[in-house]
């Protein structure tokens, strides 16, 4: 037993004090995960672009405390104590205590901030939870003198928020097992992209903020609605097929096929919510106007510019970098006026989590 200057007692070999700081991105699904079972296991495999600008930065300052089996965490979100978020993190750590048993040895101050405004309607669980997990695994790897395993980071992130499992990898990630994809698993995501046409790694994702309102259905409740949905089994089959087809389109550089799948996936996700019991309409009138504008512009200009949606009204505008200049006037003059306060986030495909400082 050791006693520090302030009289705290802790065991020999416990983790020493320090600081870790990580930036981790959000991601946007191209083939969507909607429907789960067991402990955060997906009913179908999904694939996503890792983003860059939409990210969370999390810092943990930690020091040893008496290991009484209890957590001791202070949580600050954007500079202010945030009990609701803090409790969510505590519940998650308690649930997964077997994976990170050493957390009860530490007093931790966790500070987290998002690059995007809280009122932008962008889900922060993927970036937030993956940033937290990278910080935790960094503490552990520093202590044990081993490298962080991204598969383990993805596994633990998945338990916090399914889609967070895909934020750990550069460019593209696949989560969920598919018999034609080697190494794919329901337990964690895997990086994907070696065989993909490099053009897809230059993709822009301009996020058009149609509404900053909170989601009217939590994703937990949304996934649960799939259990009673009469289209569920067909949907899971379709997602498996779409995954195969979108991969082929990316290998072949077939933008038209890629765009058709991405848009169909977005609308299918919303259609499933509309026909659930209870039913949810997550699109706003401006969402539909923007979709129509994009399709009309694409038809006239022949530019490969497509949309996808998350479980909300905001539009993700997807296009390769080589047409960025040509499509910019259309985005600024026609689409931006539909955004609340003209708000947009000009994002791109990104490289995954990044360590910021480590003392
Ligand atoms: O990760 P969750 O449980 O918040 O679910 C997210 C599901 C969608 O964002 C709608 C689709 C996806 O695959 O990211």
C-alpha cells in the first residue's frame, strides 16, 4: 500500500497520474444499421464514411485513488459540468467494468467538446463515445506498455453506441458480419478501402442543417421499432445485398450505382420509421425540397452529387472532390438558403481518431 502527499492510499503497481487527449470523428453510414439484438449486435451489416470536421475532442486527467470498487468521475461538456452526459458515461463504464476493471482505481476528470454546435441536430454519440474509448485505452496501453488495439476500441465503442464502432478507422469501415467479407464481425468494425477506387476517399460530405431540433425518437427506441416492423426481414436481406453492390460500385468507380444505393438506403431508413408503430416522420418540408433540388440538378448537370440522411432531417451531400468547384455555386445559391440560419458543415472523408497530447 502506498500513500501519496495528500494522504490517499493506493496499491503498488496501480496506474500513475496523467493526461490523455483524443480527437475522434463522426461517421455517416452509406448502408444503414437499423435494428439490433442482444448486447448491441446489428441485425445487418453496415458501411460508413469516416468524417473529419464533425468530431469530438475528449481529455481525461486521472490520478490514483483507493480502489473501493466505485467510480469517481467528474464530467465537463463544453467547459461546464454536465450531469446527464456524466451519468450516461458512468452507466456505460459500470456495464462494461469487466473490460476496463482498472477504472475504479482512478479519479478521472473528463472534458469533452464537439466541433459542431449542440443544436445542429448532428448525433454526437459516434464521435463522443469513440473519443472516450480511445482515451481510456490510451491510459491502459500507457500503463501496460502496449499499443492500442483498434479492434478492441471498436468493440468497446460498439457497446456504448453501435455506430461508434465504425468511427475508429480511416476512410471507410464495415460493421456487421457478411459471409462475403473476410474478417467482418458483429462484435466490432473493420477498416475497409484498400480495393476501393481512390476517388471515394476524396468524397465531400456537406451537411445541410435543415433543423437543429432534438431528435423526436432516440436511436435506442428507433432500433426497437424494427422488432415489430413487418418489413424488417426483407430490409435485412436488402441491406446485405446493398452492401455487396455498393462495394462493387466503389471498386469499379461506378458513381451512378453508388449514388443510387446511398439514396435508396437513406429513404429506406426513413420509410421504415414512417411505417413503424408508432410512426415517426423525421424529415422536414425542407428536407424533401432539397432532395428534389439535388435530383433535378443532377439530371440537368450530369454531376455525380448525391444525398444521404441520418435519423433526422439534415441532408448529407456526397460528391467527389473533382467536381467540388463546379457544384459549389449550386450548393451556395440553391441549397444553402434551405438551411436554418444558412448553417452548413463542410465535411470530408477523414482518417479516424488522432492523439492530441499525452503527458
Ligand atoms: O449507433 P446508434 O445506435 O445511434 O444508431 C445509429 C443508426 C443510424 O445512424 C440511423 C444509421 C447508422 O448506421 O449509422
